[in-house]
């Protein structure tokens, strides 16, 4: 029986019934069963509002999400919102761009100009209804919802998403962009967005996810990405979060490696009021590697929480993890990184770092790197650091003729350089540099 008494659940039960009647029609039976099981799981788990004895949520309070009654809406219904969405798409035009508005795929706003004919990309809902075998094999098998309320809620309520399938021995030269736009109109919208990436043997692709909104109000994006990497495949993955300042944003990203596969990512957080990113990489193939970088810039009362787990289940696997944050005013960040080395996983090489630059005495960064090692003959290292701008470095630059504002800007930009420089796609690197510069400009104008 569905339990409606737990905090924040009742509205989602009603949303599920509405979605089943209006959005999720013509699905195969396995997909409908999956949704119902996910809803039952969500109602059993409830949102993790209690942080007592809950290490995963110790520093992040999600009661504002749990107590809010968000609504599902497939498309914006005001002229202002429609024009705002069109303006965003026009300003960020890409040759390969799938556009999703309030969680629904927009064929009219999307464009696919330089994709090999053997590659399948498009609406996840369409391929589920088609009962495409690759989807049935991988969907909801990497992002397991039995112990995660947000994944369960997404699996129950998602009405659409992106599907990317790169067959064996195929390379997609141009990046594939996924643009997720929330247009809340006069309502507080819940968007459950989903991405399924399946990379075949020895395939290569670059994928960029961008999240943003048109109106600064309390909307909620609950996102799940699953990536299954075949043997010898290479995936470069970027996630750019620039939500409006009052938005809530929760992501769960699950990466599954086969032998000799390679995954590199850069996660950029610039917006949002309350942001939580769960990123889990399962190194399930010998010789596989991952490189996970992140950059976050927070101000005001923003809260950004990054929880990362790299599970070295096989020998001869390599991981590198570097996250850097700039904290301004009363903002707060959390970094909890865990690296697991399983029994028998010899010759693992893993390194993890989190570094934070505090621009205010009121800013706070909670960082907790951790290793769980059950095997000898491995090479592992981790570190964490928090501090303010070095007064001696600032004085040195001013003594060479720079004013204080420019000196601060150069030191801050230099701190982030290592992350930005790791972006190998030139157009994307330039775009990130502009976003960072624009954010700094806004901060410096307000000081």
C-alpha cells in the first residue's frame, strides 16, 4: 500500500498517476513495472530529511525540497517562457544539440547535423516505447534505485530523456550537446531528466550536459545519467550547471567500465540554491581508467555538495580526481570522496584531491576524502585543503603595478586554471572560461 504520510511524498503519488495517464502511455510492460516498483521504493525510503546517523547527508539539509509541492508540466504555456527558451537555444547553438524543456524532448528546437548514420541519438521515451534491445538491457541497471530516493523518484516519474548509442568501432567527432531547460512559468516545476549513454567496443564520443532555467523561482531538477562503457571505449563527459539562484538541483551519475575503457569528466557548478551531485564510477574492467575533475563557484547562501565514489573492482585500474572550489559570502560546499579498492584489485593507481579558496570569513567548505583499501600492492593518495588568498602573493602582484581587484582576479583565475586547462575541447574550454569570467565580474562588481 502506498504510504502518504512521509514528508514530501503525497504530491508525487498524485504526479505519478497523472503521468501514467498523460505522458507515459504505450510503454512496454517492463517499463511500466519498473516505474511502479520505483514509486513503491520511493514511498518506502522517503526523502533523506533526517541527517542523524546518515553520513551521506550529514552536511546537506534537503527539507526545503521534501516539503515543497512541485508540479510536473511538459511544456511552457506562456509566450514569455517560450521566447526565453528559444533565446537560450539560439544563443548556444551547436551542430548536435538535443533540447529538453521541463523534462520533455523538443524535436523542433533540436538539431543533429554531424552524427554518423549508425549512431542512435534522440528521445529516450521513443526508444523505450520502441522496446529497443539496448535500452532494455541497460536502462535502470546501472543507476539502482533500491537505496536512493532521488533515483527512485526519477525512475517513477521521468517522462523523457536523452538516449545515445555509439556502436562498436565508431567515433563521433563533434560533441553531442544535451540542453535541459526549465521554464517554470508561474508554477514551481519538477523536471525528472534522464540520460542513457551506451558506448560500444572501441567507440569514442564527447557528451556535454547543460542545465539552466528561464525564470528565477523555486523549481527542482532531479537528474539521472547512466553511462555503460564497452571494452576499449572512450567517453569525454562534461556537465555544466548554471541554474537560477533559487533552483534546487540533484544529480545522480553512474558510470560502468568494461576492460580498457576510459572516462573523463569535468563537472561545473555555477548556479542553484541547493545542489547535490552524486557521481559513482564502477571500474569493472581490468585496465580501465577514469579522470574526474570538478569546478564550483558559490556565493550568497548557495550550497553545493559533491559526493563521489570510485570503486576499483578489478586490477590495473587507474583513477584521478581533482575538484576545486571558490567560495564567496556565506556560501557552503561539501566534498565527500570515497575510493574503494576491492580484494584482489592489485596494481590500482588512485589519487584524489579537493582544494577550496575562501573569499569570505563566513564561507565554509566541508571536505572529507576517504579510502577503503582491501588489497595490497596498490598506489593510493589523497589530500584536501582550504584557505584564503595568500596576502604575500597579493602584495607581490600589487608591488608590480597591479591594482588589488586585478591581482585578486588573476590569483582566483590561476587557482582554477588546472581544471579549465583539462578541457580538451577548444570551443567548450572557451565557453567555460567565459562563464567563469562572467561570474567573477558579478562578484567583483558587488564588492
